[in-house]
C-alpha cells in the first residue's frame, strides 16, 4: 500500500491537504498543472471532481503515479505533463494534492489499496477488468471476440476466467500468430483502412497508413484519445500485421502550443 493510501485510511476519509502533501504541492499545481486540471481541458480530470478522481484512482495510487510520471499513450497526458524538469517526488506530491482535493470517500481509497495489492500493471488488463477483482470473465472480454474465443485455451487453472499472467500469455500468442500469416503490404493497407472506417472520430481516408513487410505505422489527427485507442483496437487482430506503431494524435493536442 502506498504512503498516501495509508495516510488516507488512517484519516478515515477526512483529508487535510496540509497533512498529506508537501507545502510546495499547491504552488507546483498552480504553476504546472492548473491549465488543464482546473478547467478540464482536453479531457483532464478536474481538480475537486470526485467522480473523475475516483475512477482514476481505482487501480491504485502506484498506477496513478505511473500515469503522471510516464504519461498515458495517445493522450495529452505526456510524461510529467510535459514538465520534465520536475522531480519524481514533486509529481507524486501534485497527484497527492489533487487526490486530496477530491475528498474521496474511504471505500474508494480502500478499494484502490486492495487492487494495488494484487500487483497488476498491464493497462489493457486493467481497462478490461470492469469490477476490479483481478480477473477477466467472459462478460468482460465480450468486446474482444478473439480473446474470448481463446479464453479456454489459456485458462490454465480452468476457473473460467483469466488472471493477468494468463492474459499476457494469450496476447503474446495472438500477436505471434497474427504475424505468422503472410499478407502483402497493399492488401494490409486496404484492410486496415476499411477497419478504421468503422471507428467513430477517425477519418479513415485521412490516415496515413504505411506497411513495410507487415510493420505498420498509422499517422493522423483523430477526434480524441478514445478514438486513437479504438483505432488501435480495430486493427490489432488483423492477420499479417507484425507490429503497430500507433502515431494517431488526439485533436486535443492542437489546443496546446
């Protein structure tokens, strides 16, 4: 359990900002993070928004710190919010400040601590784990028919669900099998463009698609971060693709200089 979770639990859900973050955190927030997190610009969770921060914190504080430090792929949240001069501890202190400002109830903090204790780190697994119990059920896998079809094949303990290790082995196998199929680049590009045409927020005819011996690169501006993620999801199972470099940029980036 992180130090913040421990302190919040001891506080019984009554958060005194000054007791859980360094005194510099509010100043750093105002100088470095307020532009996005006060207004909610580009989909950033607003400071004080309990619902948004409850969702962000649900996988645990370590995962939330990681998102702030390393950034979130295909979103405007770049590493350290673009302020690479900040020390890691300063970034964590700013996160603590924003979490404390949301006044999260004790059950949210406790749930985050329980999930963090499971040690799950894979973003895709966490996104699919709707009830945060550390396993993926057939219902949670329904959005990805190919994984669902292979569940029994990788359900090593035959409990009808996948743990993170089982899920990662399944994904690795599907990638190997996808890459093993020989498809010429022109056909791949057409198949990819057709798949992207089904994704809301993506103008498929404006996406630059390159394929060299199955190594695929996507480049374009799309509507938002969700569109970038959905575009990747729409093509990731296409046979013949050896690897995908997803350079789709959310239009939210254009609001920044």
